[in-house]
C-alpha cells in the first residue's frame, strides 16, 4: 500500500511539474508576443509622429512661400502694420522738423529786421552828422563874413570921422590949441569931442558905444592871448599842446567853468568841433576854440573797460 501510494505521489508530482513547466513556457511565450507587439506599436507611433512632423513642416513651408508672395506684392498684413508704425513716426519727425524750420525762419527774419533797423539808424546818424557839420561850417562862414563887414564898416566910419575932424580943425584952428586941462571934466571932454568932430549927437553916442564894445572885445582877446594853448586840426589829427589825439582815442575832458570831468572816445575830429561818445552811449562835442582859450582842457584817458 505504501509503495503504491508513493508511486502515486510521484506521478502526481511529475504531472504538477509538467503543468508548471507548461505554464512557464506559455507565460514566456505570451511575454515575447507582448514585447513584440509593444515594439511594433512604438514603431508605428514613431512613424506617425514623423509623418505628422513632415506634414507640419510642409504646410509651414507652404505658408511661408505664400507670405513671401504677399510681401513681394506689398499686401502682407504684418508688413502693412509695421509700415503704418514707420509712417506715423515719419509724420512726427516731419512735424518736429517743420516746427524747427519755422522757428529758424522767424529768428532769421527778426535778425534781418534788426540789422536793417541798425543800418538805417547808422545812415540817419551819418546824415545828421553831415548836416550838423555843414550847418556849423555855414554858420562859421556867415560869422566871418559878418565880422568882416562890421570891420569894414567900422574902418569906413573911422576914416569918415577922421576926415570930418580934419575939416573941422581946418575951419576952427583954435580948437586944436587947447591945453590938457580940457579933458579934466567929462562934460568938457564931450563938448570938445562934439566941436572937433562934425557928428550928430546920435552918431556920437553910437560911436562911443562901439568904442566901448571894441575895447571889451579887445580886452577879452588879450586875456585869451595870455592863456593861449597851441591847438591845430589837420587831416583828422588834433594837436593839443604836446598831445596828439586821433579818432578812437580815449580822453579825459575837463571844464574849467564848473570844474567837471568826463571821459569819452573821440568819434570825429572836425575843423571847429571834436565829437565824443561816453561808455554809457551819450554823445557830446567840444569847441576847438574853447581848447585854445583854456575854457576846456583835455588829458589822456585811461583805457576804457568793456
């Protein structure tokens, strides 16, 4: 019984071992099939992905070619959009340029108007100086002629007076023999004068007034001669004593009448007048005759500051 039972167990174990080996083989076969299917599916997926990628690149290339055609035709939307931005920027820059040009034109126009006004002012000043110089020259000539006429008239009257006096003395020789005492009394002096000169009372008064005026002028000239300063004007050059002055020189002017001083630049040297201009822009002139008489004196001035 035990031997049979043992054999039965061995057969059962053998069968189980066969079944187990069969299952293992079956499992191994299924595993190999599954791996093969998995690789096959993966290969199919890779092929599909590659096909999709190629299709995508193909469509993209077609789109780019179409976009290039639109760009060449000038109808590309992106190109038009960017052109609008560039055109807008250009308009802004042109507006700025136009504004700057307008400002430049306005500034140039203002500068032109200023230069024209300055030139016209210089022209007016030049004409005014010419007019003043001519007026002064004409007045000087008129005064010289008047002085000459007065001198000639005075000389003629004195000659006539001497002639009448000589005639009166010849007619009344006793009048010339009176002594020096006849001039002691002014009234007697006048009577003797009237008797010796055949003149009316009005003429005598006029002559006496002329004598007084002539004496005064002679006295003034004599006083001036005592303080005479050598002053000459020649060729736009003023020689004041040992001082040489030309146009553009900076000098100090002193008035002896009120003891005031002023500095200025010489702008013109005329025969009768010296024109000056101060640093503040004021203009004035001095008479050459006043330099001769000492009424006005000039000295070298310091270099003017700018």
